[in-house]
C-alpha cells in the first residue's frame, strides 16, 4: 500500500479524493484539552448526517500540544486538514485561512473550545439547504457573566444591528453556516469576523438566525476581555463606512466638508458685513468666532480633498483587482461578461 499513515490504525484511514460537500472551519489557539472530545463529537454528527465532509483545523500557532494532537488525528483521518499559522495571528485571520482552504459547498465555522455544540450543526445546515446563504448562530439563552459580558454584548449587538442594517440578535458568535460563494467573496481584515453577516448583506446574501446552545468554557481561557468592546466599536465604524460609501466616498466626506465650508463661509460673510457696516475692530470683538470660521473652512476643504482621494482609491481598488461593484445572482441566455475583466467575481468587502 502506498500509504504513509501509521499502520496500527490503518483501518481508520479514510480517503476522500473528491471534494467534500461540507467543510468545518475551526480556529484553534491553545485548545489542547478540547481537541479529542471536539473531534469525537464532530464525527458523531457528521458521519451520521453529512458523511461527505472535511474538517479544516487552523492552528493559530498554539504554544501547547494543540498542533501535535491535531497532527495525530490528521495522520489517521484524511478528512481532517490542518493549517498551522506561522505566528499567532488572531481569530479573524485564522478563520480567513480556514475559509480560503475549505473546499465544501457548505462551509460551517465554529470555535474549537467546545463552546459550540456540534449537535447544532444540522439546524444551521438545514437553513442553507432551505435556500438561505448564511445561517448565523444565536445564543438565545445567555449564561455568561452578566456585567462583564452579557450587558456590553447586549448593547453592542443592538448598535451593530442598527448601524449595519442587519437585524441580528447575536453578532458575537462564529458558529455559522455559509453557502460557499457567500463566504469566499468576503475579505476579512482586523477583527471583522463578527461582521461577516453585515458584509455578506452587501452582496445581497439571504441571512437567517438559528438558536444555538450557549455553553460555558470548560477548559483553557477566553482570549478576550472587556477591552474588545472598543475594538468592536471601531470595526463597526469601518463596516458602516464600507457598506454605505465604499463606492462613493465623496458623498460622505463631501457632505461633511461642505457643511464645514458653508458654516465657515457664513461666519466669514457675517464678519465682513459687520466690519463694513459698523467699522470697529472685528478681530478684537469676534476673535474666537473668526478663528472658528477659518477652521471650519479649512477642515471643509480638507474633507472634500480626502473624499476625492478616496474616490481615486476606490477606482484603483476596483479596477486593479477586477472587482465589480455589483454581485450577480444568475444570468439567463448569457454567460460571459463582455467587459474585459476577470471571471472571478469577488466583492469589495
Ligand atoms: N482563537 C484563535 N486565535 C486567537 C484567539 C482565539 O484561533 O488568537 C480561537 C480559539 O481557540 C477559539 C475561538 O478562536 O476556538 C474563540 O476564542 P475564545 O473562545 O477565546 O473567544 P470567546 O468564546 O471568549 O468569545
Ligand atoms: Mg470561547
């Protein structure tokens, strides 16, 4: 046999030469205690319900035995793929790596700390089969610490829903299922994994929420504290901007800039009229106002210029990457786009 797997468990070897139907993407950083149990639970669900599957474990450069344990599993089970990152990049890059390598038609992401119950996978998957593009887990009954996690998360979720325009209850969980082209189109940066549904909505993805179990972390430690609230806020700002203005940044910067110039201009006119009508020393009488007028005009000019530069950047981005500013659902009697551009249709965000 040309197989290089350890011979003692040769009967366990499972070869899966064709592309699997399902991919599980699981980022792992120092989760040695969860590895065997997680693998066992995943097999229970997948082998009975969805036998054509792969598990893509992304080891985010763990310092414990996580990688070694994953490697042992991968040596026996060809359905298990392991991607080891070169340093600890964080959860979002780890997920992005997993999505890049995943081959399934339906891709499921989850945490590797057993806080997500594999038994919930079918509920997510069935929604995709029903026709949704993204099924997002919703920890309906929260069991986390009230002050440290539940209250900030409640407020954050509310804000995220309002500002991103995607009415989810729970942005904070990575337990989700996606149709392949939905997730492959999304480019993740920073810690934007929380906003995958919002980014997907830009492409017109049909999104649904599915209640999932909320389990306490039994081993290892959470990688996040309350400080993540601030980072989430900044990410929200980015997402809001991307969703609304990425193809027309001048509409955003220009509007604010013009308001500044208008206000500054009015102040200027007022001061000039005052000088003409009553003479006197306007600078002494209205020094602060004059400063404000000047600042407003300057800031306004700066903002408009920033907007123009951003318009240039947007064009460079779209055209150099062969990106489109739209996403096609399907075409009839028509296959090729006549424009000279790449076939690979990826979105901007
Ligand atoms: N994770 C990772 N790299 C990191 C931090 C976290 O791959 O730098 C993984 C971690 O192993 C877990 C998932 O991301 O599988 C979620 O992390 P954690 O459980 O700490 O987050 P929480 O559940 O507290 O939101
Ligand atoms: Mg966790």
